[in-house]
């Protein structure tokens, strides 16, 4: 049901937000926040990082990232260790539990999305897949 107060662009924005929110709801650990999952994903993709690098990548303040890393460390998903290059720096590493939780969350999200795509007819699925380049351009901006 479309909201008559919205422009087509406004409706599209809200629909994209709803789909993203629904995908994010699929996770293997409900006690983990979206920002914590994002840090785990970053570590999984790029490897060990300093808290400052993580703060920059996630566009949050260093104190905020420190709280995030503390929570992830308490949950057993990351470890802090001294940098081999500079003893004044700390590296944050993904633990096996963190990697497993990240992989399981990715699996759950992919499974949910594949099931929703499977409910579409061929024409709907084709139209949705045809906008990938446009969505990529928006996502990368």
C-alpha cells in the first residue's frame, strides 16, 4: 500500500529501508547490534585493524568504536593484541567464534533473500535484477 503523502522517490527510499531492515533482522546472535556486526564484517573482509582504522571505516568516533570493540571482546568475537610493528598500537582480530557468527549471519541473510526472490515471478525477478547497477551506484556514493 503506497502512502499518498510520499513522492515516488520518498516511497522508494522507505521501501529500500524496509528491505534493508528486514535483511538485517536475520542474524545468528540477536544480542549483537548492527554496528557491531558491521565491525565484524569489516574484520572478516580486511583482516586485523586498529580501533582507529575501524572507527574511520565505520564513520564513528574513536570512543564509540572503543565501546563497540569492548562489547565484541566481552562476547568472545574479537581479540585485542599489540601490533607487531608498533607496541603502542593495538590490533583487533576476529576470533573463530566471531568468524563463525559472521558466516552464519551471512548464510541466514542470503537464505532469507533467496526465499523472497523465489516468491517473485520471472518478470518481477528480472526487473529487480535489472536495477543492480543503479543500486550499486547509489550504495557506493
